[in-house]
């Protein structure tokens, strides 16, 4: 994707030295575009934990490159396993993190120590490239949903929650990939962007990247979605997911479940876009089995923004004596999901639906 005409990915190897890893610091958006250079495993772990990089596909790719950085310093099996464990602990909900690290370890455990660094960079690059290809395919499979929603003389209104655009992946995005393709094809569309408290990834990230691409959008309070649907102002909802069960339950940013309930009550199609790396075939019941990350209370009680004088400041919005809880995700049961959009096509949010696209998984069921 492009930022003011300049092509970017969200994670890449520095072309100058050929080994350090560059990322866009998403905690500084939308106020500043800052590129951070990662040189070791602790820095990569911090980037994932602090959400300098975030989004299920992206943190998987970032962790893969983090393991590469560790192998530069110590390519022994003990160090490699330790580094992988450190990276895996940074974010518990998104399955891509575990998937990427397990893929790297499977490749590297059978590789001589002297060759591990070289092989690791090749494997991490492959993970990143595959993510780009998968997300582009998601865009192609999701585009017909927007085309079908076109009405003569009216724009298509799409609601999304959190950030499932190219900032959440290596490139293209998941939920936003069909939107970008539709926009580029000349379809008159508009996106309702949930602010997505408490970290405001919608207001800060989704609005920023849509604006940079020229897509019409409006930021709304998280609780406005139901009202908009009641008044016919939403044609479809498209969101992403950090983990999808084999039965089609989806874990996404907190508040997604409430949007699905509102969509169900108002007969608004509710679609979830995901690369297959987000499917956890070992989990059946999302509500009972998916671990929900509990993040800092400060994300709820404090808000960061730009003040009238142009400076960036963090202020507290809750009474100092009030505690806060911060579950980062919720689970939307498959019965509320119209369907899933994957790199292999669209399917029902069900075990049979997923297996129709991924029949090779039948042997593990």
C-alpha cells in the first residue's frame, strides 16, 4: 500500500545492512510516521507487546523476524528455543504468533546451527510474502460482496471495527482489502470507522490509512453502530479476526460481538475476513477455549491525543481512585457470522464451511 504515494510494508529487512528489521511504529500514528529499527529479540518482543506492531498476521511475521535477530547473536538450539518462548509470550490471543514461531522452529530444528541464520531470514521472508498474497486474495474474494451491495444512485456503506487494514498485516489487510479493491474499481463507497476504544485503533489507524488511500470514511463512537444499522445506514459489516475456531467462532477486538448482535437484529450481513493462518484447528468452542488477553488498565483510564497547541499528551479520563478492567478481545459465536472470507474463497462460519475450503484439515478433526 502507499502513504502519500510512497509504497510501504509494515515490516521489512533494512536494505542498507541486510539484517536489521524495520517497522512502522503504530503507537505514534496518526500524529507521526516513525520507522523503528529492531536489532535483537528483546526489541522485537517489546514491539509486539507494546503494540508498535499489532494485528494477528503482522505480529506473526514480526515474531519470525525477531527470531532471525536472535539467531544472529546465538544460533544454538537452547538460545533459539528460549527466544521463541519469549516472543510467544508477548500476545496470547492471536494464533498467528504461535503459528509463525512453530513454523520457524520446525524449519530450523533440522538445520545445522551454522546455517540457521540464513535459513531463518529466508523462512521469515516467505511468511511475509505469503501473507501479502493471502490478503490480496481475500480482497478479490470479498469484492463481490461489495459489488452486490451497490444500489442505483446510492453509495455502499460499510462498517468496520478496530483495524484490519494493511497496518494489521504485512500488506493489503484483511477486512479492508475488499474495500481497497472496490474503491480502486470506482465503486462509490463509504466506511463507518468505529473509534475502537480503548486504544482507538479505528480512529487512529483505520481512519489514517483509509484517508491516505482516498477512501471516504467517517469515524463514529463505538456504540453508534446499532443506531446506524437501525436507520438503514449500513449495508454490510466486515471485520477481521485474531483467532478463528474450527467451528467458525471468531475472536476479535473487544466490541466486535456487540456489532454482530446489532447486525443480526437488523438483518445486516456480518462478514469476517481472515487468512487461514488465523484458523486454530485445535480449538472448537471459542468462548470456552480462546484465551483473552487482559491488558493494562491505563489503556482504559487514559487517552492520548493532540492538544490545541499541537503537542501530544496523555490525559486521564476516569477518576484517579476508580479501577478499570481491560479485556482486549471478545468472541463472536459462529451463529452470528454471515460468512468467512479467506484466501481460498468465502464459506459459511461452520466446521463444514471451513472444511469445504480446507479439506486437508479433515484428517485432524
